[in-house]
């Protein structure tokens, strides 16, 4: 029972609560989420089961896609609707200006994380400091917003879909949009619809969890090409010895032996194959 399960997280649930529920239902030794969702957010939450947790880094580094709603005219201390309003204004801006300001965030930029975040400062999450009235400002981090689509604006609320790199805070984007427009803004809805090569449409509710819903480790990486190696090369691969491969470009691959057993992720570099992560 090693693999990944896609959960459709409901609003109000913490990512950790989902992890604990899945662990209990599946009676798994190890379960971990691959990118947290705040309680106010919903949608795709990828969980790694048992040995699959060793492959977590490949998902934590992956791009994500969201459906978003941002309300203009109010800023909150959490940058979302769960917080206290700290600024209000009357929004009198044309839809054209709002759209242009939002789309100006496409591409590379630097973003300051929200005060209420799980990022740590001196071993303690930022949100714990913020709840105690101490607001720790972390340095701006490089992010990249790939695209923004399906933009709509109605009654001070703009909705859109967004595709972005890891580490992008949509709450911070809402805050920055409000600052850019000088009217204040905060996020009022967030649904994750995609991560890695997985989609929300393939996710299940917590009540539908079963062993049959687990995606094998190999299947989770079907976007990587597959290489089958003989028994001698398999031993080298497992022991960390390089194998010479002349016919492939530098890249990551799924590696299996002659019996079709998945061994792990391998990397070819300078015509040498070596394991990157073993099962």
C-alpha cells in the first residue's frame, strides 16, 4: 500500500486533519500532504502513503493551479476573509484598470509572504507570532505566475483562474492587487484544481477513501519516460553505481527491471544513469 491519493478537501478542514483521517482509514504507517491548503481553501490535496512519502519533493516543487475570488475595497490582517478588516475604501475603478492591474502580475516577480503563514521564523510558524500580535515580515521571494484566465468582475469581486509556481501565496496576490489599485483587497475563495499532472476532477471526498483509490508511485510519474534495465544494471542502479546510457538525453526517468518491477526515479546526466530516488 504505497502510493498517492487525491483528496477533494472541504472548506473548514485543515490539511493535517485530512492527513490524520486518511491515515486512520487506510491504517497506514506514514501519510503526508504534498502542499498544504488553508482551512478557508478547498480542492485538490495530494497525500503520499507509506513509501511514496520518499518522493514528496517532486510534488512540493510542482506548479499549481487555482480558481480564485478576490474582493476589492477591504484589506484584512490575514489577507483573506478569515481575518479582521484593517482598511476599507470605496471602489471606483474601471473594470479595464482592474483587469490590467491583475494581469500585470503575470511573469516573474517578488512576493512577500503573508503574516499568517506556516513559514517559520526561529523555529516558530509566522501565524503563531501574528496571533500573539507580533507581525514578522519575511523577505520577498521569487515567484512566477504562468497565466491568468477566465477573468470576471462583478460587484467588487474579481474571479479568475491562475497557474503559478510553488511558494506563490494567492492571499498575497490579493493583497498586492489591492495595494496596486490603492483600494485594498483580500481573497474570499480559493480552490486548488491542479498540481503536478493531477487534477481535482480525479480527487475523492474523505468519505470515499479506499485502498483502491491509491495511485501507484510509478503511475504518479507517468509523465517521465520509462527505461527497463537488465538484472546486472538493476543491481548497479540500486547500489548507486552509474550505468552508461548513450541513447538518451539528460533527464529524469522511471526505471524498472526485466520483471516489470518499478525500482525508482533515475537521472541521466552526461550519458550516465544513476538513481535519484529508490522505492
